């Protein structure tokens, strides 16, 4: 069965790792609710952040190319490396999981959707989409409203 694109990485990530990512996002939004002057800088950082898919693709292509070069110049047995890497990449494309994925997640690489959740929550805090909820709010409730809006 082919996994859906949106949640396939999270579905194949441990619950603890997923909770850690969501905690990191919530902590960032709460901090920026108290320090709104840092929102623009953080949004720029998020624009440069590599998601787990991009990282996986870059690593796979680097390893596959290296295997082809070594197979052509050193020893044909190196051709097993690109064969293995492309098989893993295909497995990830179809099922949303491959052996390097848990390692990349533990290293802190997030999905594009997780990055966007933080991005849109920060934009909501900044007021890009209008006021957050009815009436005045303290910074914690503003952060909670922004996170709730970003997860929709």
C-alpha cells in the first residue's frame, strides 16, 4: 500500500520523537509570544531549514553518485551502494519509511508540514492573518491560539 504524502514520515517515527518535535514547536511559539521582536529572524531561519525529505534525497544522491564513481574507478563491488541506496529511496517514496529515516529524525530533521506548523503559528502571532481569537490575551493564550490555528 502506498502511504499518504502528508503524514507518512510522522506515522513511521516513534511517538517520543514526534512529541519532541511538537514540544519544540510549542516552545518556540511560546518564546516568540513573549519576544515578538524575534519572529522575523525565526521565520528566516525556517525558510532555510532543510526538511527530512530534502535531507534524505540529498544524502541518497550523494551516496549513489559516490558508489557509481567508486564502482567505475576502484572496484565494481561499490556498485552495490547505489543499488541499495536507490532501493531505500524507492521504499521511502512508496511506504514513507527507509532505514536512514529514524536516524535523521533523531538528529532533529522535521517534515515540511512540521516546519510549516511553526511558520504559520509565528505568522499568526505576528498578526499576518488578523487578530488571534476574541479579546486581549496574555502571551501563553496567544501562543496556544496561534498553535491551534496553525494545526488546522
